[in-house]
């Protein structure tokens, strides 16, 4: 077990839970087992991650009456109702009851689908998040958002359902492909932009260390990101207010993912390009400077992330897909913009004409 494990807490009353961050904690039996109340476990993973870490997690589960492996195909395109139903089929066929615990071992797709399955199976069973990608570690594993995609929109079918715990093993990041690692960094940078200007400055100074996957830099970036998200989620669990700021760049980014076909652009890549659009719009409103925008673009380029939308997307596609965004209320599109570096706001007064001008630039 890591001697340098850090523990954060998401404070949600009776639904509160810990986030453990450390190296080589994934296989620690005392850590995982303390959050599994019954004698049945379903280990949900995918065909990329299961061969790497499945044995270690299975060993950490200890002696159980029933352990079922559910291995999903890898990719955003499999974040569907069919995949969700496959999980239900396996749980029912193997005799899992209401005392079972689902363990999500993998990236954001595994965590989202497994969490949604836990929310629905026999009206709700426990689950634990064991995220193995940077994006899942700093974003999707924390906060209780679970969902599958629909052909007409990303994450449109789901539930708010909190895990029993989140175990973040930084050692898993060393097996992550460079493209997926960079995509995760897009979500890390988001926290600096929306609520932690000193962290944004730290990221600009330490990006070479992060790209080299230095252990100390990774641990600090993950902990600061999770701390920011935990604070926001504790204040607004179901996104009725401040939690919406976590979606900086996501309304644009989700439109890109849907238009291109799920999995063509990674989520973090789409969010990176979407965040550039959000910052350009913020600058046009006078909230931040053009130098701020250019500085952010330079940071993304150092991470080899896209800074413009796909060439084949036009304003009509963006507007149509953004109109289906979950943040649309009473026909009014709400966007997350910056009022300053380190401070975000949700606005609903951006006109269609202003958006068309943004996409034409």
C-alpha cells in the first residue's frame, strides 16, 4: 500500500464517501473491502483494462461467496443501453441480489455505465469506483453522475447515484496511451479556469512535469482537481446551481462528440476545443482578455490537444445539437463562461447571432 495515500471526502450527509489517492492502492485488500458490505461482488471492466488490473482487484476482494467478472468492449461507442442490459443479464444469470456491490474498474465509460447499472439494478445496489484513466480519476468517478449515451445526445439517459468510495491508483496512469492521458489533462486544466486561479498558474509552470508523468506532480494535480470537484458537488449534488460550472466547454464539446460519432474524438479532446470556444466568447463579452485566451491555447497545444472544432462542423450542426443540451431550461440555452481566470458563471443571454459569429470566426 502507498505510504503517501491522501484521502478526501465528498460531504453529502448520509451519502458521503471518501476519495483515496495514492500509488499501488488498487490491490490493497483492507482498502477496497471496507466499502463492500455484502458477500457478492460484480467486477465490471473492459477488455483493455481487465487484463492489466483485473487480477489485482479480484485478489483485493478477498474471500467472497460470489465474484462475477463482467468485461465490456472498450470505447465510447459502447456506452449504450445495450451494454447496460448486458450487465443486467450477467447479474441476473449469476444470481446477484440486493446485497451485491458493483466495482467499476476502468475509465469514464466503465464508471458511467457501471454506476447507472448500480442505480437501477433491483432499485439500487452499492458500487465502488476504481478509475484507471486520468479523465475518470479527476472527473467522471467523482460526483455521482451516471449515464449512457443516446444517438441524439451524450449522457442523456442516466441518474445521479453516488458511489461508496473512489480508489485512485496513480500507478495505472503509466499504462495509459499518450492521447488518452492528454485528454484527461483537459479536465484537470478546467478546474484551474473555473475555480482555482493559483492552480491554473501551477499547471502552466508544471505542465512539462505532468506530461512526463512525474509521480509527485500527478498526485498534486489529481488531489487538487478532486478537491475542487468535491467542494462543488457537496454544494450542489444534482446540478441545480453552481455545479453547472463543471461543464465549462462541455456544451460545445458534447456537440462535437455527437456530430463526429462517439469515440471519434475523445471526450477530453472535444472539451478542449469546446473550452477554447467558451473562452473566446468570454473574451468577446469583456470578461477576460485575448491574451488569456491565447495563453490557454498555448497550454493546450503543449498538450497536443485540439484548439478548434472539426472542419466539417458548421454553425447549424452546433446550434441543433446544443439545443438538446441538458442545461437548456425553458428553451433558453445556458452556457458556462468565465468572468475571470479562476471564476466561472452560468449565463443564458447569449444570442443565436453571437453564436453564429463565434462559429464563423
